[in-house]
C-alpha cells in the first residue's frame, strides 16, 4: 500500500467505534483533506475530559460549537461557560455558505442547518436564569479555599460554620457570615470563647477583608437563594436533543474569583449529587470552561489541588470537563494528565518564548510518522486542528491533523430581541428569577443583639440607685439569651463541603 492508503487504514482503525460516536471532521494528509478518513470519537470516552487550545482566531469557538451540537444531537446536555459571548447563535439555524459546502465536500460529511435547545444563564444581573448558591452549601473547606485562607484562618471559618450549625442559624449570603464574624469578635466573643476557644480579632479581620474582596467581585449577587439545582442542567427537549446551557460571563472577565468560585461549587455539587455511573455508554453532562487560564492564573495552590481532585473523581459520575484556552501550558500539568481528548488549533510563533512553548506543546502529543508536530502547529489553517482522543478501550488514538466540520447553527451571536424571546419561553428563568431573603444568621443575630441591649437597659433602669452591685454586661445577657429555632433540618455536607440543599422556600 502507498502512504495515503496506509494513512487511511491507520486513521480508520484508530478511530473506529462499535458503539455510538460523533464525527468531528475529516483527516488531513500533506495539506489535503482525505475524504475516506473520518474522526469518530466514541461517546463512552467523553467523560475522560479534554482540552481545546489554540491562538485567537484559529477556530476554537466553532470547534466548541460543533462539539456541542453533536453532543446535543446524541441527547447529551451541555454546559458552556461563555466569557466572550460567542456561543448564543447555537440557538438558531445556520446558513449554508459556499465555503461550508466546499469544506464538507472535501471531508465527505453531509451538511444540514439546525438549531438547538438553549438556556441562557447568568451569575450577574444579565438577562437569563440566575445562578446562585448559599454560603452553607459551600461548607467551611471550600469556602476557605475560595478565600485563599491559611490553616489558622480556615480553622476559624470551620468554627463559624460549627457555631451556626449548633445554633441552627442558616448561612445563606455574605451578609450572614459577615454578621457572624462581627458578632463573635464583639458582642458574642465570650460566648464563643467559652464553647469553642478564643479567636483572634486579627484573624477575623483578615477573613472579613477577604470576604469583602469577594463581595466586590460580584459575590453578593452569587451567594443567596433560590440556589440552583444541578438537575436543571440535565434536561432533554421533546425532540430528544440535550439542552445547551450557556452561562453568559461577558461582564465578569475582570472577576476571576467569582468565576472560579462558581465553577468549583458547581463541580463539587455535581460530584456529590450524581450517582456513580461506571463505564456508561455516554456521559450525563459535558462542561466547557472557556478562557480556562482565568481560573488557573488566579488560583492558589490549595485551589489548584481542589480542581485537580475534582477533575480526577467527577468522570466516574458521567461528567466530562473540557478546558478551552489559547495555550495548553495555561493548564497545570496535574490537570493535563487527566485529559483524554486534545484538540489543538494553530499556535503563533512570534518570539523565542513562543517557539519554546510550541516545542513543549508538541512533546505532549503522540509521535506520528505522518506529521512533524512542531512545524504543523504553526501552519494549521483556520478550522483545522491536531486531534488525539481515546478509543473505546481507553487507548490513545493516532495523532491526526483534522479539517473540522462546520457548525449547523448560526456562527454569530443572538440579537437582544432573540435573547428576550428565549428567556420569555424559559421555565427556569421564571423559577430562579425571584430573590429570596428569608430569616437567617443576619436577622437572627441582629434581633438577638437588639433584645439583649433592650433587656440590659431595662435592668439598669429598674436597679436601685444606691446599689453598688455592677450591672450585667451586654455580653453576659447575650450569652444567657435563647436563640430562636429557625429550622429543624440537619446540615449534611459532602466530600467537598457542599451542603445538601435542605432549606427550601
């Protein structure tokens, strides 16, 4: 056999699939598409996570769009974290242009336009499904890591959570935990000291400043009720297509702490709530994290360890996580080692550092007798990528240059009226639009302090003027007062400190 015949055989053998699969595109050899060689990715390996990388303008966004369309067609829900605002067009049919027809003829893949079921979501005040979580749902461990606290400070946070558990005071939003910190530092310091040990005001001051920093990045909008139920990400429409859930993050690019806070809380809760799936025929959910470097650049060592741990474990729950970034070196090596599918678009070599990064990137891919990987990385065209995946047995497939298929949906953003149309039809927008501010730690402690002050004032007024006995202090009165029981529910936290959602409206 000649070179081309060998190539076709190697690719078709390497990417063969007995079960259901998705086709990302056609193979390229010596700069030309090979119509007889297609990249079939088995659905059952898509929970092994992945990386989609490449310089700006090389086609990453369209690759994610294609990937998400194929997943939706297979009945697999998708969660996209859309920082640039590029993905919303997936809700509307595309338009077959001449270049699309030509591309699909080259790779011998049929093309038809299609729209996909979409939910638009937001962590801020943008229109869409509001995503929230309570402080209690994070638990002390995850909350401390989000704030980048040291061991001593994290220990104080654990005491705060334990105190609120013991006194049945829900921690719902940031004003709740700020109120508790102020209370244990001032009016309730003797109460805390007697039951839980002394707490340094310097430590509580540092924690409070960290919380204020998070608050300024939008944490006050994220923490609260009604908290989002992860089951609402797993929906299938009446046509059997998985919903594409798009979190619109265009207004929080400068708020990486809020972004990483949400991502970790979501992954941790999904891990806790979803049952073990084992080797299922297809994933339950696939998550795309765009501009992943925003997470890793700002993350502390403890936070990186948390991310790596979750990525290792969550695949057993049938969830695939795909990191999208310009340079694969943006993703820590511990996370890269967990990835099964890698789609590498072109990289640009303008400096010596760029060339060194390209060499390192090439070393992370399998060797190939058909390509010089480091040279190919700089010569790939728009919509072309190097791909390696896992076959059904979990064995890495051959590295192959690929001409990606074109998206079936619109390759542009939605208009404001189209966004309103989607939101007006959404059941989830109605479900999560109402802000709930029920009685929690803030209200309970505010009332407790006010009652104690009033009781102290009354005792002082009633005391004989000649008595020399000292009046009870506010702290003593507070210590003896009885907390109103606001709930009989038991707080139960999972492996990552995520609270089971037991407080309902």
